[in-house]
């Protein structure tokens, strides 16, 4: 897993970076080693939005791009929700890759 962590107008603390790596380790087992994961942290500036801590994750997998965005009032909660969403997407992606229905189609020839 090639993890890239960015912050839009904020500095991402090392504790958040470590927490993110620990949470994404479950997803890492289902993906190839060269898979790139990009995570962006930012704060919403609008005071009327209560969920101001936003975490956006993108997985660049072979043949597809998986994307999720979560916003709460705490970065750790946003990371938890983001990893849950990405785990569901990765499970669906892995299942599609495992089935490969085109290989089990009947042959037209002799």
C-alpha cells in the first residue's frame, strides 16, 4: 500500500497519520501491494456546518478508482467512517474480481 496523506490548509498530526495507517491496514490485505491510497484532511470554514472535519479517501486500484468522503466533528470519527465505507467498496471490488463471469461463459465454437 502506498499511502499519501495530505492536508488542505492544515497540518496533519503524526498521531492522526498513525491512526489512519492502523485503520487502513485491514483494507491493505485485500489489495495488491502497489495500490495507491490518497487521503486528504480539511476543515470546513462555514460556521453553519457542524460536521466541519472532513476526510476524503481515494483508492487507485487496478481497473477502478474507489472514492469516499466523510465529515464529522472529529477527525478520528471521520477516519472510522471513511474506513468502513472503503472496506465495503473494496469487498465489492474484490468479489467482482474473483468471480470473473466472462471466463465461465459457454464457448460458441466446437
